[in-house]
C-alpha cells in the first residue's frame, strides 16, 4: 500500500509521536509512506525517517490554499492509495484535499475535546469527505457521536499503541538516574505532559501539597514543556503552596524511559484526555499509576492502576498516599500486571496490525 499521513505538526506531543511511530511501523512492514505536516518546523520535534513534506501553513486563508495546493502536487507525485489524517486541523485539511485528489480519506480523533462548537460543526460539514473516522478511545468516540460530529456507521475505535521495546524497565538505569537526580530515600512521583489546561496541574499540585504534608519524603517531578502563561501560573502555585523544595519542573525531556525508571509511581491529574500515551508508557515500565477518570484512561488502565475522579485534589491525594503506604512488593505486583496488560492489548505492533487490517478493508471492501 501507499499511505500518506497528514499531521498538524511534529511538535513534542503524544499524538504527534503516535503518528510518527505508526508511519515508521508501516514503512517497516513494506508499505510506501509519506508524511505531510501542515505547519513549519517547530523548535522541538519528534524525529522521523519517513519521507517528509512540510506545507508551511499559517493562520491565513491565502496560506491555507497555498498549503493545500502544495499538498495536491505532492500527492500527485506520491499517488497514495489512501490518506490518513490525525488531529483537528489535519483532519479538516485532509478532507478538503479530497476535493483535489481522489484518494480515500481516513480521519483520526485523538482527544475527547478538540475544540468548541465551530470545530464540531466543521467536522459535521466535512464528514462526507471522510470515508471513516477513528477515535483513539471509546470515550472520545461516544462524545463525538453524541455531538453529531461523526456518523455512527462511519465511526470506530483503535486505541493508541505503546512501544513496549522502548519502554521496558531497567534496574541499572533506575539506579543511575536516581543517583544523577540526587534521589535518595524519597518516593518519586512522576507526571508527564506539557503544562496546559487539559493536564490540570493545579489539581495535581494541590493534591501533592496534601501528600507532602502527610509523607514529607514524597517528591514530584513534572516532565513537559513549560512555557507561556500556564507555566507561569503553575510556578506561582508551587510558590504559594510552599512546594519549591519538593517539586521539580524538568521541562521537555527526551529520556522518558529513564525518568519512568527512576520514579516510584506515576500520576495523571488531567481534566480531559483522549488516550494518554504517558499512562500506557508508565504501565509498560511497570510503574503503579494513579490517574483521573477522563477520556480513555479507564479503558487503558483497567484493573491495573488506581482511578479517581477528576478535579478533586483531596481524592487524588488520598489515592497517592494509599499507594505510597503499600509495600514495595504490592506496588511491584501492580506494576507487573500493568506491563502485562499493555503487552497484551496495547502494544504498538498490535495496533499497527489493526491499522493495516483496516486499510485493507477500506481498499478492498467485501
């Protein structure tokens, strides 16, 4: 098959990494792959070895049409059998490309919230241009069906995949990074994801203030891009809660497997999600997880973690404290069960096979 993936950017987000990894998996399986990226190069991006076309679109009508025309020229040369787009802007752009190029379009929704009613209206109006719409979680699919942004007979679910070879525990790496980070007998909680409203770091910090008051050896590391007003607000809240000695903002990191290894537990305090990769990666690394019940988190975690209500710092703190007070053996057992679940149901190789089967069904109906 010849597959053209369309993505808004290659910035350091979960959806972007998922698409880059999927594209490389498909290329490794013998398919011809091209990746069309709407935006110009970002300061930090996921690397990729597949053929890459940058459309350099900006937020103007002229730039949009120019970018679509460049995409049309690229697609005429590449001649894809299908076009597979991901996230709102790329989904809408790929659907508009359907007017300029005959290849069937497959859209993927990566979050339960991709914008307010104008975006949902855009999805609804352009739905006839997409052959199928796939959500990364049942929670996301249900919400978009309820909003009539997609049609039931054209919508299905394929969860995100986790690279279980990259994300596997290493005792040597655990000891090395803890020594480098100066972690001695502390219990290290790790949170991951850029500082943005969806991640609800104020909820996490208020919960952690209660955890730290109960067990002073607790520490919180936050790995994720920390820029703009949201980051400033988080830093102010850390100071207000007097957590400066217990919370480390690590910024954007490319050594996530090592950070997972160094941590004792993983926490997600999000207000909304699609199917968060960081949770699956923590599980693959055999880390006990405490997570909020948002998006597809429950579908991912199952019985292999602790799930609490979103936006309730008291409940989140209680769950974190309870996990810390269990024995290392109990936490280890929970972590091993979590990795087994990811390997069985959410490995990247398994998801690549699901996508490949769907592509063949689309191209060879009946």
